[in-house]
C-alpha cells in the first residue's frame, strides 16, 4: 500500500453507502478497519475514516483482533471499540483527542480519552521464521500470474530515510526448509512464474542454498523475478541464474554517487562495489541494470548531484552495451525514521532536471519520479488529522495535483500550510502526529541516529 491508495477506500465506502467518517456511522453499520505499512507508519490523516487501525504485522494482530471482536460482537459500537482498544497493536482513533496550539499551529498534545485507554499503542512485530506467500495467483493481479514468496522482512542496512527498514525492524528471514521450499513447491503447481520478495533478499543467510535449489533441472522452465538486491551481493552466479530464468535486468539502490552523502544516510557502499556489481551482472548474461537514486537527501549539495552523474558515466564506460537505467525519486520524510524531522528540499525538482539534462546527453536512460506527486506523498506521510477535511475536498474536486492546492486555499485558516507539512524542518521536541504510536525504536534512539548522520 502507499499513501495515495486512500482514494480507493473512499470509493469503496461510497459504493457501499457507508459514511466516510467513523463519527457518522450508526450502530447498524459495520466497523471499518485497516492496516498495512501506510496506516502503521502514520494513520493520522486517515484516522477520522477508520473505526479501527491495526498497527504492525498481521500474523500477530489478526487472530487477536478476531478473538477480541467475537467477545463483544453483540455489544454496542462504543463498547466494542473500547474493548478492542485493550488489545496490543489495535488503535482506535476516536478514543484519542488531539489538541493544537492554534488552528494553523503545531500539535499541543495527544491524549487518550480516559485512563482505561492506553496512552501509547505499540506496533506489533511477528518474530517467526514462516513468512508470507501468495494466496491468490491471477492474471488480474498487479504482478500477473506471479507466485510471490517473502524471503526476508525488513532490512539490516538501516538507511536513515528508509521506512521499509525502520518501520519493520528487526530483520527476519524465512526458514529455507520450513517456509521457502514448501511455499515455492506449492506455488509452482499453479504457475511457472516465481517472485522472491523482500527489501534485501540476497542478504538471507541461506540465499546461496536457495539459489542452488532453484537451479535444479525441474525448474528450467520457471521464470524468476527478484526484488531489489544489495549492491555488493550481485555476483556472476546470481546473474547467470536469473538470466537462465528469463530475468533480463536486476535492480540495486545506490541513492547517490557521492561517498559523503551515502555516509550521511548510512548507505554502507563504495563506488567500486557498484562498478563490480554492474560488471558481474553483464558477465552473468543480464541485459541491463536499474539503479535507484534519490535527490534532496538532507545535507545534499550540488557537488553530490554531479557525483551521481559522474558515477553513471563511469558505469556506462565500464560496461559498454549494457543498458543502464537510473530511476530517481525525491527524498520524502517518513515517520519512525531518523529523517522524519526533515522536510522535502524545494530544490529537488531543479536537481532532477539537472540529472535528466546531463544523463540523457550521455545516452543513459533516466526515469525521474514526479516531484509534485512526491510533495503529496510527503504531505500524507507527515500529516495530522486536520488533513481529513482536505482529503474529502480533494475527493470532491477530482484526484489531481491542482485539487490539493485548491483545497488548501479553501481551508486557509483552518489548518497549517502545505509548506508546513511538506518542506519545514521540524523541531526535535515538537509533538509529532504519530507521537502516541510506538514504532520499533524509541524516539530517543531515532534522535541518536540523526545526530550520527549530521
């Protein structure tokens, strides 16, 4: 899931004639609950639309949620919600009150309505070694007819901007014998397309054994896809295995060509390792490499952007005929990470254009993500409950970038500006919208990691 998926929620509720706001629902209407990465990270912009929000891993939460609901299913709506609020990881937004210094000001405090409601809700973490796999394989899925197997969860590298790492800590790996092989054998009974899923798949401690397992002759007709991998784990063996299984390209994340900037974000990677990964991929028979980059990283200077240009030119020279694609996004602050206090750098759009101009003239495929939509993503990533009225207006105006500006203009004086949510660097002692929702690491640890970065 990602932030802009909220539009789909609105559509489903309207289709079912269920009021968008939880406060407007009656005893006869169902409780609306949600979960997943976006709501676990920062549910506050969407808090007024959900009766119940599950924070964390479903393996832990769903069973406890269902059991608790069964105990009060015939009680009043309020009794049900108050009972569910006692379950670890279950967040009932309506049982918490947010106060502000002013309509346009910072949050003053976030409190539970009374002492019987937990003041903090802790994200739940599943610590088993049996990870998830597809339950439905269909040509109508986003990844058509692919059976997805989760190899790892979280990432041990802990880049300081990365929600996929910090929100899902600790790093967990699926058991090869108990989880991965049974899941793969089950999936390949219905499709010959297999996807290995995870933020850092090749850092599984038994990845080589998994690779050997997949090179068996009985899997020669299987088309294998793999998620983004850590750069220094790209070997010729990996490339050969993927090429034989109809994979043409691989994806790595380098973020920047600047050693200085990579140290700031805790990206433990050298340019020589990036170069070797490209050479290994080419020698192993892959046709190209997609490289993830980022602009607007806190502390970035123009020299760092130029370092990315220089790196891409050097990679192209080292691997002639090998297709290189740089996909580049703008830094977006994410909750529960050390960089949650930073805003989006307004110069990022210019830096994307600078990269595009210099790289395309060198024959390098450059694919920037929309800066303007990154701004909206940041708005929702750092938003609070006051945005609920804005989201309703945007829904009425039509989902477009201009609709957000128009909605802010109409609500002027009733909430902070877009620049406050998106671009401002927030004070370390400021009350954050998700202050009452505890992620894997305490705020003091995040502040320490931030200090280490700077």
